[in-house]
C-alpha cells in the first residue's frame, strides 16, 4: 500500500487484534539517492482520545444548554400560558357555580389570553349587573305586592268602618224617627173616635210594624 499509494492513512489490526492507525508519506534522504518512506503508527483509541474528550465535553455542554433551554421554556410557558389558562379555568368554574363576582384579574394581560380574559371579565360583569337588576326588580315587585296587600286591607277596614258608621247613623236617626212616628200614631189613636174602629185598627197595625 505504501509503495502503491505513496501517501495515506490505513487502519490495521495488530496481532493482539487492537486497531492501529498508520500514516505514511515519502521523504527524501540526504544520505541515500533514493526515496525513503516515513511510517507512523498509533493506537486508534489513543488517536481519538482527544476527539472523544472534546465530543463528550461538547455533548455535556449541549445537554446543559438543552436543559437550561427546557427550564426557560417551561418558565416562560408557565408564566405566559399555564398560569393565565389556570386563572381562566378557575374563574370559569366559579362563574359556573353561580359566583357572578368571579374575575380573572388579568385585564392588563397581553396577547390572545389577555384579550380572552378581558372578554370574560366583561361577560361576568354584564351577568352580575343583570342579576343585580333582576333582584332589584324582584324586590320592587315584592314591595309593590306588600303595598297592594296593605292597601287592600286598609280599604276593607275602611269599608267595614264606613258600613258600621252608616248602620249606626241609620239606626240612630231611623230609631228616632220611628219613635216619633210611634208617638204620633199613639196620639192619632187617642184622637180618633170610638166609632172609627177600622181606622184605629189600621193605626195600631202601623204601630206594630214600627216596633218590628
């Protein structure tokens, strides 16, 4: 191989089956008028030891860089994505349970998550306002019903009182009038002659009606 190629590198296993690398090249000698060949051999493991160390060192640094990159990506994703999404999920669950005061507290957030948080807060605010107005309307309706019930009771009491007053006035005035009428009928009976039996009976009948 040396004579055919002149210059090159070959891997050859020695009798111990250990791989060696041999480099060879022609050199000119000042002592002899012919071409000499310089052959240099070194075990392959020793030849690549420095390269292997450099490779291991490079892979180690690459692992460190990849690890730091993963940590940085996790931190950024946790701070910019996972936490905002978790906050949105918690606020959504509170709202689903009926807590209309639920807010994300992310009104100053940027990007699509911030826009989504602001939209959620606006929706929750509208729902809370509508619920407040509904409760206020129910309270006003309840108050109106109470007032209407009180007015109805007042009107019933007023009607009963007026009916009692009218009955008392009718009883008092009519009693006086009937008493006077009875006295007049009695006086009329005394004035009638004894031969006016029919008239006397009529007057006595009227007096009985007055007593009833």
